[in-house]
């Protein structure tokens, strides 16, 4: 299978799952929850879904809610996409947004420090 096909499938799965997560009625999956990336295995049997949660205190609760609804999400995904096999969904927290914010704050501090050194 070409990697380009896997990439397109990953994007489609992420797009569909994002819309399904918004429709979920589970109270554990409330707030700002976004699907940031999907990594599907080469045989399309497993898909690792990276999820970002705005409220970090509720992140584990959101993951439990998503794991319990994985059967429903998988069925809806099968109805939306025409694939021979609908991958089993494995949910993981994505910390890349937090790391980006941390790096941005460090760069901002360095910029402010350079400005104060140049002023005298």
C-alpha cells in the first residue's frame, strides 16, 4: 500500500472522528476536545488517535469516555467511510499543543530579556 493512501485515510478518519466527538452525548467528553492526528497501521487494522483536551485536569476522564465509546465511534466511522476494515481505535493524549505553548512562552521570555539588555 502506498504511504500516500495511508495519509489520506488518516486525514479522513481524523475529520470524521472530529465531527463524531462533537456529537457524543457522554458527559465525560465535554468541553474542547479535538482530534489532532491519526496514525493508522499499514494493514488498516489499528488506528492510534491523538486527542488534545483543553482542560488538562479532565484529560484522563475524557480518554475513559472515548475508550468506552470506541465501539460506537468505530461503527459510525464504518458507515461514513468505505473501507474493507474499519480500524480498531486506540486513543492517546496529544501533548504537542502544550509543548508548543511552552516553547512560545520561552521564546517570548528570551525576547523580553534581549529588549531589556539593549535598552540601557
